[in-house]
């Protein structure tokens, strides 16, 4: 007897429908699975056989053939166990074809018939519902993330026996569940950071226009403290951004019934020993890396020169395109990677350059240290500022004298609203993403400002990319001040956010 069941397979954070076909016919006893299968899918044959036996379903001494269609797509993961088991039961006449129509099944089976959770339930339900599937049979532990797709019919079960009874007409009793938010970073506040007004202002500008930023300063200057609070001044996630971000975390298996929805902008801070695969994603079967987990949030790279140079260089393309393309022998995948990069580094190996009274580094050591951060990568960072050592007066300020994250966020939100209105008809939404070809339209300068920038361009020996970034940052500064036209003061502040290029990357031995 022939039967079919619908399931799905992940392709990045998107899904593709897979048809499970089962044919049970007379012949030599066999249990064959075909359809371009990975090892874990093939191993499911024994899991399915024993799980069915645990609920009293014995496979007949016949030829059982299972095909996962389309056959040209490689199938991986353990989520095919449940749909295959249901398809077999349908072929054996234990459930009707009608009870399975219009439903999608996904889940892993234990030997005792327990239905175990799988990664990627949220994109499976989201994409399936959009393609016309109304009801989904999922593991109990994946229930909360499946129910994030509010209009979809979600039925969750703990074991195979419950699924069999439900398909045979037993009333489904929906048990209470709670969708909790992920832990937030809101406990950290900018008011806890003493002094450092300049780098706080730089971070405000970075958040207002979603500009990448680099902090350079000695140990103990407060770079990490500032970095950990940057996400607290970013605007709240929109509903669309929440769902997209939650899909990424679902694919990685980072959503649970207790934390099913990502509601805060992520802050990711990988250690400098991270591999290329860990940072950008990849593997034999491509998985999201840290840059995708930081999507719509902040990626913090502390001790930037300590990262492997080839690992850092991989960031150049995602910083431009806001997505990462992974091509492997077993498939090609694209993951979103629209993050705000915040990097921090010491000014030299010992941490005290250019204070030559304390710095012990030779010119050669300094050059090798700075060369770990390439100029092409530096050109992709909009704001580069120095974080000086704290003065005693700043360190001993009384509580309440510093601006809170909430106060700074108000100005950032107002700036974002201006950009949303300005770019409402465009395919980008922030000043940092203005194409070079559109700068004349959105970052126009009067004659006086044009002559000034011409002089600065020649004096600082700017690249075209750096020049364009100064204009974009100046546009953001003007927006923060509610000004329609970019003035000299806006340009000067934007230039101040690039003047350490000469000090650290061009002034050694000078």
C-alpha cells in the first residue's frame, strides 16, 4: 500500500517541503530508504522500527520502500523520523489518509516512542503556513516556538502513541504554555560608565546611524563597559525583526519552551580564538555563525588584533552586503548578517602607545601590531575613536551625574524616525547603508562645505570609501541635531571619528 506525508527540510533559515513516500508490497522482506540521504537520516530506520514496536506496531515481513522527495536535494537531520513513522502507519491502515492531509509532521523519535525536539521548528511552521499548510504536528518541547506563528494550527505531542490516538480521532487537549522572553541586557546602563564623554558620543552616533565603530585605548579605559551597553540604546526590535532573529536562533537550537522569542537586540562577544567557521558559519552542513546570531544587534570583537587575520578578513563581504554566503560540497546557504560591528583594541602590545614614557614596543613591533588590522577592513568601519585613560576626577564622579541609556536612546529613536521617513521608498533604512551613488542626493554639501572637504581629502589622503563614510556619519550627526543640511560642525565631528588612522596606522616612526 502507498502513502504520503508532508514534512520539510531547512535551507539556511528558509525551508523546502519534502514528501515522504512509503510503499509496502509483497516480496523479499526489506526496509529500504532512498532520496539522497545523510547518515543520520539512514540511521533513523532502526529508530523508527523500534519506536513503532514500542507502541505495538510490528512491521510486516514485506518489502518496505521509503522515498524522500525531491531526490536531488540532500536530506539531513533527525526530523524525518516522525513523518516516516506516520507514513508507515498510514500504509498499514492504522491511520487514514484523510487524517494526515493538510498537515505537516516533524520530529525525532526515541527508541521508546518518545518524540524528541529538533532544530528549526519556527522557520518550518512559518514557511509552511505561508505556503498553505494549516496544521503542524511537532514535538512537545518545540511547542512554544511553533506557536509564534499565531494563526497556524499547532499540535504538540510527547510520544508516538499520542500521535496515533490523535490521528484516529481522540480529542486534542491543549495544555497551558507560556512564551517567555530571552534574558536581556537592560540591567547594564550607560550611567554606570564614568567619564569618557567622547566615546559615549561616538557610540550614540554609531547607534543612531547603525555605523560600525572601533575603540582604541589602553587597558582599563572602559572600552568593554561601553561596548556591553551599546545595545541598550538601540531602538527596540520590530515584530518582523523579532521573528527573523528567532528563526536564526531556532535553526541553531537556541530556542526553548521557556525562551521561545527573541525580543531584545542581541549582543554577541566571541573570544578572539574563534575559528572562521564559528564566526561566519559553515560546517559540512552550513550552520549560522556569530555574525548571524548578532543579526539586527551588536557584534563585539574585543582585542581585535588578537583574532586570526584571515578570520577578520572574512568580515569584509558581510559588512558590505549584510549577509553571508556559505558554499560547501553538500550545499550552498545564505544567512542574514546585518549587524553593528563594535571592535576594541589596545594601541599596542603593551597597551600604552603613544606614551613613549610607558610604551616598551619598538617601531617594528608597533607596525606588526597595527598591520594585523588591514586597511580594507578599517575602511569598512565608519567610526574610529581613541578611548583615553580615565582621569581621577572622572572616576570619582557621584552617581547620577552620567546620562542613562534611556536618555540617550530617546535621541537615537528620534534619529531613526527621521531616517525611516527619509528612506521610506528605498530598500535601505539607515544612513550607514546609503549607496555611494546616492550620497549626492542624501548628503549634499553647500559650496563652503565642499571646498572644506576637498582640502581635508587631500590633507588626510583619504580613500574614496573613507570619504563616503565621513559624509554618512556627518548626515547622522545632523539628524541627531534635527538639522536638514550638513554643516561644517557636523563634518568636523565626523572627521574627528577618523583622525586616529594617521596616529596609529600612519604615524609610526614619524
